[in-house]
C-alpha cells in the first residue's frame, strides 16, 4: 500500500501551477503597459501642472523648472523617456517633494501601509469568517440577526466617522491606546480596527451566505449521515467550500488595503503611502502619481493571481488553463 | 422471535412552510428484520425518503417528526445528537440518490472513506487507509490504489456510487438504507450496482432498506415491499405477493407502468424533412504551447434522415453524445457537416439565419424545472414564440392560440395565468410541449422529455406525444436513455456510443434481434433485470 502522501500528481500539479503563474505574470505586462500609458496621458490632459501655485512663478523660473524636469520636450518624447527610465526601474524624481525620488517616497511609506493593511486583512479574514460561520450555523436566530446588523452597520458607516469615534473614545476619553503615530505596538490597534471594520462586515456577509449553502449541500448531508462530529463537518466540509467567494473578494480588497488609506493615515497621523495618492494628484506631481498607479496596478495583478492560485489549492476541480 | 433491526412506529413528518404545515408522512409503520431486504416504493412526493431522513436526524430545519423509530429498541427520534452520531455511519448507514454530489468535491476519496473509520472505529490514519483500500476492492472499483488518491470529479457516477457503498460498509453496519441509489445512473450501471448490493448482502448479512420510485427493479431484489402514496402506506407484503397478486389499483398501476404500444413505420416514400450528413461536434481545444490536447469528439460523423411523421429514437448511455447530436441538428451548438431541412442547407447558419426556421424546428428539454422561466406566467411562456414568429397576430388571436395549445397538451386553458412553480413536473413538461406545438412545427427534438417524471406521469406524456404527432403530422427525434420509452414511441432507432452510431434500424428489428453486443447489454439491463440478477446470484 503506497503512503497517502502528495504523490506523483502533486509534482505534476506544482509544475502546472508554476507555469501557470509565470504565464499569468507575463500576460500582465501588456495590461501594465496599457495602464501606464493611459495614466500618463490622462494626467497630462488634466489642467494645470506641478509648478502652478497661487501666485504664478516668474516665466524664466518656470521655464527653467520645466527644462530641468524635461517638461519642455514634446509630450511623445516625455512619454518615451519615462518608459525608458521605467524599464530600468527608475520612476523619476518627485516634482513637488524635490529632494526625494518617487521610489524613495514609496520605500518610506509603502512598508508602513502594507504592515497596517496586512494586519487589517488578517483581522478581517479571521473575524469575518468566524462571525459569518456562527451566523450561518444559527440561521434566523438572534445571533444571526445580530451579525447581520453589525455587518450592515460596518458597511454603511464610513471610516471617516468610525476612526474619529474610536480615537475619541478609546484614546482620548479612556486613554487605552495612543492617539496617533506609530511609536509602540499599541498604536496599531485602533487604525487596524478602523481599517478592518468594513472588510469584516463584507467577509462576514459573504461567508454567511456561502456557509448556509454549503451546510445544505449533499456532501454535508453525507457527513452528517455518517455521524461525523459537528465541528469536523463545519470546519472541514463546509467552511472550506464557503471560503471561496470570500477569497475572490479579498483579492481586490487586499490590493486596496495594502496600498494605504488616506483617511485612516490622516486621522491617526500615520506616515503611510495613502496620503501621497491624493496629494500627488492634487499637486499634479506627475511622476508620483505614475508611481502610485504602478504600485496599485501591480498589487491588483499579484493579488488576483494569488486568489486564483489559492482557489486551485482549495478546490481540486479548478485547473490551470 | 428475533427482534427487528429497525422498527418504525406511526411516524409522522411535518414541514413548516410559508403555505402552512405540509404533512409529508401521515402515520406509517414498518419494520426490517436482520438480514432482510425491504423495499419502500412510491412516486415522488409520497414521503418515502422523508421517513428515512427523519430516522437519521437529517430532516431539513423546518421539518419535525413524531412517532418512534427504534433501532434494536433504541428510539432514534429522541436520542441526543452525540448518541445518534455513534449509530449513524457505524450501525446504520446510508447511500443517496445523487452520486455526483454526495461526496465532498474538495477531498480525495481515501480521506473521505477514512473519516467514518477513524471517527467510529478509532483507527489510525494508516490503518484507516489500509481498510479504505480493502473496501474499494470489496466494491470492485478498478485500480483501487489510484482511486484512493482521486478526487470525486475524476470518477464516473457509477464509481462514485460504489465509493458511497464502500463508505456505507466501512463499519460493518446492521442496516444499509439505500435512497434511490440507482436512479441517476445508466441502466447498465444500475444493474451492476444492484448486483453488487445483492452480492454484498449475501456475504456480509446486513439488512437493506431500499427506497425507490421504480417498483420493477426491486422484484429480484427485495424480500418484502412497502408501497407508499401521499404520505400513507398503500400496500405491504412479500415481494412475491406484491408482484404476483397486487391488491390496490395504485400498486397495479406502478407495476404496469412500463410504457406500451408501438409506432408503425412511415411509408418508404414519405418526404424527407431533415437530413444530417456526417455531422460532427468537437469540444475542447487542440494542444497548444502550454496545454494538452483536450478535444473530445462528442458526435463523430453521424448521418440520418427524418421523414415526415417519423420518430427516430436515439438511445445510448450518458456521455454517448445523443443530446449533443440533437442540438447540433438544430444548430444550437457549432457543428460540422451538412444539415438540410426541406431541401435547404441550414448547417452552419448563424443565429439570425436560423431564426426563420426556428418555428418549424422545435426542441423540448429534459428538465421541466429549469427550462421554464420562473418569472413568466405559463401563458407568457407559451405565447413567447408566437410574438417572434407571428408578430402580426392580435392579442386576442394570440390568446386563443395559447388556449388551444394548452388544450392540446391536456392542460386547463385557465392555467395560463399561473406561474411554473405552481405545477408538478408532469404539468411543466406539458407546458414545455405546448410551447413547442403552438408554432405548428414540422420537427420536434425531444431530449429526454420523460426522464425526470414518475412512471405514471411518463405514460401520460407519452400518450400526449403520440396524440399530437398524429393530429399535427409531427416528426420527432426522440432522445432517451430509457429503452422502454423509445420502443413505445419510435419507429426507427439509432444506438449511440461514444459519439458514433453502433447500430440502427427499424424499432422492431433493433429490439427483436439486436446485432451488437453493446445493444444487447443495454437491452438486458433494461428489460431482463430480474434474470440478470438471478443469473449472477445463482
């Protein structure tokens, strides 16, 4: 009797998975190219420029600045130069934060945002799945209605309301947590909760719906007919199938969470990347906007790939083709 | 006197629904002795399955049961969940109607077989796997070691049902409840599964409680039979008594449910309406840079000509390509080859090109639940084709045609204001037929139109199809895996296997003197189940 290990099929499967992942990433290059091109020209179509200020600069100063940053060149040439630099990994200098290059700004802010977003993502997955499962197991009970109410609340109340309220209550009134900055581990708690709350709500609703369906499925009936303990039925046979829709949702959600939230970062005074998204656009900081667009696009591509691979790991019927 | 293994005492099952309480089972008592095979027979809605669901604690959330279900004296209905879990899956086991969905698609067969062994028998992973392998050998699955590592979707329906049987036998049960275990399977597979169950019972000695809607398959199989109807026991007795001397009309009807009658061939010079020449359908795609060749020739070069008034029966097991052929002829999926309708080439026409032929070439599908839009009234469903093909009709004319069509298929014209969910399966299939005949078509492709229906209802639908064929001079292509129905309705038969026709000819010839071994095997499984089982047992 052969050992029931990941046998030959898995080797085969892994080879397929790798080739599939490589194909998908190669397939993303045209997409990214299109996004870069569209973002580049749309940004230039928008009125105004990086050096427009309340009081217009002197013409010679402006001309000098434009010449320094290459903005006096024809647009097509600027585009080609940008693409050429980008191909070498250079996203150029920021037009507004003049002593910093775009990749330096990203290098400072992105890890902070990713850490915060990653924690919020994990929290949303764990708490959302638990709430959704409990609600599904007690369908149409007080517990179920309670979870639905909380979830609806979490989705409808925007985080620019939730965050200040959390701050006021838990940081200022009770003084449980620090009010701002990221000086100690306690500093993460409130922003992570504020960031995760709407995601918890969505995940809970998705898991609840999928779980109710899974609990009614024929194979769960089989498991019950064979006297398996409830815990085993729920976790092994129902939850694994019920996770799938939540995982599809989490791909794009992860990309959004990990690239920072301007609201949360402003309210809690966190030096993340989120604020640069908005400020860069308002300042017409062309290179910074392009940099952030590329980062977001990359995250979306990568997380969608991760979702598809996870799907295949969780559901053997999914094949890589 | 020995004690029964299972004793059901005045069980009642009630469902709390939006329309008030539904009494699915209204006081039924029955028992099963050790080593006995008992069949519970009844049409859909008779409550036969719900008794077993109640006994096993598997009723839907809105269901409740009263009475008693005693396993060796212990009442299962009042047993706490933990105690019940010690019995179900160990002493009482179950196999279900849906082999395709009863196994968890996300886990390997070995792991699923091992679960009840580990939970009930306390076996280690290794010991459970070894036992799982023995069980797969016991149920005669080819290549059992590889199957341990297979996922359910990699196996056929018959193989999955064997896995379910293996799971049911895992802990040496006293009682195996088989709820329509062969209904979803082809006839040849059905015969194999029944043989296997009979054989295993002889070797292992457990009792079997066999639930089915098809009385005819239990003759060779059951010691005693309970016949149920609308939540009550209609008749009970030994198999010999029930089959030899049925007492109630209902039982007689179930026994006589085999469709009868024959269709006479059309004149040899009847005009050819629809002709297919070397029709081919290929699914999947050829090998590419990174992918394997996944092509499947579902229909592989089939030619046929359908004459006016003729019915061509297309039979074959699931996966033989018979439904695909029907769709290909009506250009409902991309196909190669020539298809000529009344002298005009329609093969390869696109949707717009086909539109002017659609009223003359109609189709009726198998699933009377899925093929009618739930948000349209029956009147709207039936009239829909008219508004496309005869837009010049006034409202009143259209309404008159709808009433006529409903009348043609034996439905009350007043039903046209109701929605599909208010109708039974048989009535819905009549609606689907009305939707086809209202356009006065020349040809109707009937894709398993009776397969989802109870035998008694099936008979009515067959009579209906026969009547409107004569009335409107229709030609049918009748696709079915059910040989009895095909024999009753068609005058010409094509037997399909793996995309090709293995044998064809006039019905009397094919059924009277089949030439190919495959056809003979189909016939034996369909018509001589009893002798087949006895021969195997004997």
